C-alpha cells in the first residue's frame, strides 16, 4: 500500500466496466466504497471494455500499458468468447495466461488475486428477444466457469461463484439493467456481498 491507499486492478469486460449502469454502481466501485466505510482506503483501476474476449483483454492490457505491482487484482472474462462461439480450448489457454499475468501484477502472490465467475445472460430479456437457448447458454457457461475454477484452484487463487445468483434475474427484473442484458447495480451489490469478506480480510491483514 502506498500513502494514498490500496490500488485494485480490475480486469474484464462489460461486467467489470459496468455497462448500462452509473459509475458508482459498478461492482469495483461499490466494493471500494464499502471498504472505505470500513476504514480501508482503496481505489479501482479498471481495464475492461464491453465486448472484450480473452484475447482482446490481453491486447487491452498491452494497450493500456499496465505494469508494476497492484495491491489486489480481479479477473472476470469469457462471456464474449462463449457468445461468439469461440473454441473452449482458446478460452482455457488464454485464461491461464491472463491469470498468470494477474498474479504477476499482484506481486506474484496468488492470495492477492480473485477470479469472478461469468454470470448467466441466458435468463435476460435480451436473450429471450434474440431467441437464444437458455439451457444451451447455461450449459456452456457452466463449462467455462468450471474451467476457470479449476485453473484458479491450481494456482491457489480465490474463485467467487456469482453465477447461481445471476440466474435469479429470470424472476427478478430489478437485477437487470435498463438495456435488458447487463446486471443492474442491485445485482452488482450481490456480487460484492459474496466477495467482501475475502477482500476485506486480505487487505486488513496487511
């Protein structure tokens, strides 16, 4: 931690940049605000763009000239690989590389890294409007998340499974943003609930 507090490097796609919600509703920002309320000063640095796949996140990290060491690093990526029908083998290979890179950004300490699972957009109005198959999306995303969880565990990285909770949006429209696809601030708040203790314990022990 520097004199200005901790820095959280948040790597991802639309779910990390908070597509269709206000800045304060993004989960990295909600997390930071809640930590500050518990006397832990932290600021998020978000490297994420709506639509990014694993390879595009890799390129985005290079373009953003991300370097050095961060106090905490999160990674949430893969939904666009699945949506575009990319080979799952590509996801596995590039996710491994991204997670290794995240650990490097965290000073080589896997305890300072957190992986967040991919939420299930198959239950959203967007998917229904596009006539996408809910069961197919669920099955494929479960496969992606199983791969991410396995790789995370092999590297001693905390895996936060927000996917089951994301499926509650099927019967709760308040969990979906105004675009009918992305999570609302309320859903992001649920994610923060799940990850909070891990992040708080990590940072408060330093």
